[in-house]
C-alpha cells in the first residue's frame, strides 16, 4: 500500500503542478471540473445512493450546479457571496463534527439534505479554485496546495510522534490536537518560504501568516466532514480510482474546505 501511494504521488503530483502553470484557466477549470464530477459520483455512494443511474444523476446534477455558479461568479459581488455562504456553511459543519453522533439526522436523515451537502461541498470549491487560478495565477494556486500538503504531512508526523489528545475521537480517532498544531507549524513555514520567494512586502506578512493558520486548520475540518459520511455509511474509502490513495474525494476533502477560505482571505489582505 505504501509503495502504491508513493508511486501514485510521484506520477500525479508533477502532472498536476505542470497543469497549474501550463494550462490557461479555461482549460484548467475543465480539468478541475472532471475532479468535481468524479468526486460527486463518489459522494453519491457515501450518502447511500448505490444505483448507477441515480449516482450519475447526482454527479451530473452537482456538475451542472457548478457551471451555473461559475456563471454567476463572474460578478465580483456574487463571487464574494458564494465564498461567504461557503464559510458560514463550514462553520455549521464544525458543529456537526463536534456534536457527532448527536443530531446526525439533521444532515443525514433527508435525501435532499444529503445531496445538497454534496453541492455545498464541491461547488464552492470549484468556483474558488477556478477564480484563484484566474485572478492570482499559478503561484498562489500552488501555494494553496502546498499549505494543505504541509498541514497534512505535519499533522501526520507530529501526531505519530507526540499525539496524545484526540481531536475528534468519534469521527476520526487517529487525529490528535498535537498533530493539528504540527500541521499548522509546517504550513507557517511553507507560507514564510513563499513570502520570501515572491518578495512580498513585509507589511503583508501578518495577513498571509494568519491565512496560513486558518487554511491549515480548516483543511482538517474538510477531512473530518468527509469522515462523518464515511462513518455513518460504514465506508472506508470514497473510491479506489487512485491506487494506494482511495478515491478522488479522499484526496480533495481538505481542499473542499480550504479553497473558499483561501480565496476569501486573499481578497481581505
């Protein structure tokens, strides 16, 4: 499994980084939309929609919502509104994570609510990533990815070495408070390296560093939110399309939460 994970990462990571810088936004956004569609297909399974026809309808329905949202997001005010609504929604998700398994029927009981959860999970992420690439370019897009990868790696290694206090034992027993702190620390190092490399004014450092803390923290929430559905559905991985890594949703769960916060934060710095 470890060999598969490493080989998959060694193949896909360079290709994705190439796409960030080589593809114009209109083509790069289509690549991201493919991930959204695949993620929506996997999400349908997490909410116990097994019949292929209905899963397909959910996947393409969420994709259609993304396209409609992107049209509205061409207006700056509408884009800001989408991001703010997403941030508020993630605040609500934090409550579901903290209170789990209480109140599970509030977000899992109704089929319509479950599907809308997929819309809110994937659509704002795609809108945020597309506009991040268009407005701020490849460097800031790669920064977001590195912050998430750094937070994930820091949490893993620090959690294994020092983790004693469970973060959300009912949702994801392996995560620890110490691990989250380690992830934030590594994300701050990544951000400092970026600020130095890009020669960004030192006056902007506090805003960027605060953004690193927020994004790395919220990325954990994205992971935990997917874990809610996995635990409730009794499913270990969202899919098996990526050898050693599970499904697409397993790889972008942190990004679903982090992307809207990151773009909104950049607009405020």
